[in-house]
C-alpha cells in the first residue's frame, strides 16, 4: 500500500512558476511509475507527465511540453513537478499517482493503470 501526499500548490500569477511535490510512504517507491494528472473546473481529468521508476524516462502531454518538468528523488521517495509559464487554463487540482511496474524504464500516460492516488493540491492562476 502506497500513500501519496501532494504539496506546493497555491495562487500564482499567469506566467509564474510553482514546484509541486508528492511524498510517498509505504511500498517500494523506486519500483513505481509516477504520474502527475490534473482536473480543472468543467474539464476531464488529464495526464500531465509521467516518469519511470528509475527516473531516466519522462513523457509529457503536448499541452505542457517545454514548460513543465517532472523529476523524482527515490532516496527521498518524492516526485516533483516544476510548472513554469503558467497559463490561466492550467488552474486545476493536481494529483500524483503511482503504478508498480517491474521495468525501471517504463512510463504510462494512462490513468487507468495507476493504483495509488494522492488527495491533490490546488493550483490557481490569476490573469
């Protein structure tokens, strides 16, 4: 059983930056693909980024590519999402999720493959 707790959300002006964190406990963090998702008002939940268990491979959605960076520190059991150049449409609750996987280079953009989810952290963008 993996527990995930996100932090780092808040109110930021358009064009600003935030660094979101997701701390894990329980389970073996380094055996899990990690992903960040977001759910904005009136929108479907969407994938933002994913990172392999080793941290070597990352994949981003087209909407955030070049502006967001996912990273992880397996020793600290934490995954991060650096969000830059925020746009008003990026306002959402951001969730991290974990998916155990035997291959340390694997990634996943499919929310249905993730077993464990955090409670989310709110990001609000003022224009």
